[in-house]
């Protein structure tokens, strides 16, 4: 891949940089707004100027730009501190699935409001009994006329408490093998019968939720793909999810740990002079560089019109443990002050403490380390599949812990 901008890309970069420099929200504009209001303000400003979801078709609220131009805009935007986005799941996972599987009228109806920030979407996949095996989900949908009646529970749903719409996979035929009895839908999160309960995390946040469904009705017109084709539709979401979160999420990176090691003394000298510290930093630098260039390979594929593939699991399998290790190392370097988690007192406004608490979740969200390793082994390296004792067995006949 040629890392230099073409003439057209250089002109695009100049245009994007100029607009960003003139339109980043000021502290005065953001004062008094919560994080949702801030995110929506910034998203609407980009949308009104034609800079939101710029890879999307114009009729869906985008700019009709290419993948490289999206990367350029993100690089330029990354030079500024902007409101945290609440649209990553909707724009990075739900929208590609909708645009691949929904009809054109539905995309014209729903996508512009997502691009503008008017609507927020969530992803309802995980269930309490399913673990990391999405195909083991038990939540049922039963056909009733032109609707599907849904009962059951989803869990770990990020942003459900402020979302307007969601995508979900449900079991519609328990007598088929587990991958074949699933169907994919999207729904209004304000539908009667939906109850949302935030889950308080060790980090102090409560962005994950339990979502309960009691006789919720979803119109059959909001089904994506054919009945029983839910697994294939879900793969579209999952491939885009792993591309979106491949690096393990925000938080600690190599630069922040390098800076800490350079400015923290151990045995009366900067920690970075210690051979053991330098070895760790070298390892993380190599990993981070590898992730960056692996990401460039994905960008090249996107620029050719290809969809993200299983190789994106590499980014998550490497990035999430790396971030957890770096956060733990940073707290060790901080010694006793590492236990102080106060934005006004802690190094980097508590970045290392916050990442340490949140990082184990990065190794679960979007598929555990073990799931990622299996995907890479089977679908990237072509190794034999893991033994699946439930393969081909009707889901209703698979033994459970209570049977």
C-alpha cells in the first residue's frame, strides 16, 4: 500500500482539515451538556456540512466518498479533542448490516437519521446462557400473523438505555441445528414490552444493559434476510464489529506508557533506563506497529470495495490483551499513587486506572480471546475446525446444564 496521499487525497485532506479547524465545538458550546447531547451536537454539525459517515451513499446521509477519504477525515479529526461518539455501534455495525440486507426504502428511511445523530442504534446479541457462542442463543420469536412475538432476555447491550433502534438475532426454529434456526431483525427500542436495566461495572460506568422482552411484537417487514438466515446476516455485523473494535477500544496506548516511563523514576533514575522496562516497551511498540499496518491492509481491502474479513480478528486478539498489560504495567510504575483514581490527582486524569478497570471487558466484547483464536486458526490459517459435538443436531435436542 502506498502511504502517500495522491493529489486528490491531498486536496481532500486540506479541505477536511480546514473545515475541522473552523468547526470543532468550543468548551462554551459544550458547557452544561451531557455526553449524549455533546455527541449529537457534533454529529449533527458534521452531517449538515456533509462530513458525517462520508463513505455512505448520499441518499443514505453520507458523502459518497471512498474508504481512504474516510480514513483521511478520521486522521484529521483525531488531531482534536471532540465529544466521545455514541454512534460507533450504529454506524460501524448496524448500518453496514442494514445496507447489505434491508431494502432500499428502509435504508432511505433509517440511515439518514443515524448519520445525522438523530437516532442511536444498539446491537442485541448476547444472552445470559449463551456465553461466547452466539449461535447458542435461546431467545424465541414466534410468528403471529404479520408480526413476530418475542420473549426473553439479552445482556451486555451497550447503549440500550439511550438507543432508538436495535438489531437482534432470535431463534425462530428450535428443531433446526443451532446455526440454521436463527432469524435477524431490527426493532424500535421504545416498543411496548421492552424493559432496560443498566449494569453497574467495576469501572463505575453503567453503559452495558440487561434488556427484557415480554410479548414484544416485531413486524415481519423488519426482518433482515430470510427466515432461518440469521446466522449469515449476523456474520455481516460481526465482521464489521471486529473491524471497528480491533484495536481493543480507547484508553492506554504505547505513547502514553512511553511518556509515563520517561517521566517516572525507579531507583533514582527514569524507569525507561531499566532494561526490563525497555523490553516491555519494545514488545508493545512492535505489537502496536503490527496492528497499525494490519489495519492498513484492511483499508486497502475496503478501498477495493471488499468487506472486512476474518483477519480483523487478529487486531482484537492482539490489541485487547496488549492494552490490559500496558494499563497494569502503568499502575505498577505509579506505585502507591496507582491506587488513586481521581481525575484531578491521577496521572493522565486517571487514564491508566480507568483502562485497567475496563480492559478485561475488551477481551470479551465482540468475542472472547478464545473465539478470536479459533476464527484466525480456521478461517485465516485454514487449520482443521475445532470439535463441535453439537454440529447437525437439532437445537432442541442439545443437552443443557439443567437436563
